[in-house]
């Protein structure tokens, strides 16, 4: 998704669907989603969505690494969860 569109509220759901679909269609023992793949701070992502991603990793007895910002809008870091 283009960077100028990524953080717009109207593209949020599409971003979540896109990365879930990519992980679903490409099962692997290690899945890595890129830095700030999801346009939200980690603590603002829906828990059910995170559980669904974890389930995709478990089906391959594997792991999923998620690039996501942590912190808040005043002080944040790009993190891998």
C-alpha cells in the first residue's frame, strides 16, 4: 500500500485484510510482515485480529513476526512483535 494512503482511517480495514490474506495464502514456518505493515500502534490492534494471525502461524507450527509501532504518537518505536 502506498505510504501516503497507509495511515488514512479509510484504508485501515483493507490493510488488515491484505496482510491476513497474504499470511493465509502463503503458509510458512516463519512469516515476517514488514515494518509498520499495519497502520496502528500495537496496543490499538484488535485482539481478535492478532489471535487470528497467531493461529495462522500455529497451523505450520511456526512463528509470525509483525512489524508494528509501539508507544504513542509523542514517543514511539518501530518494533517487531
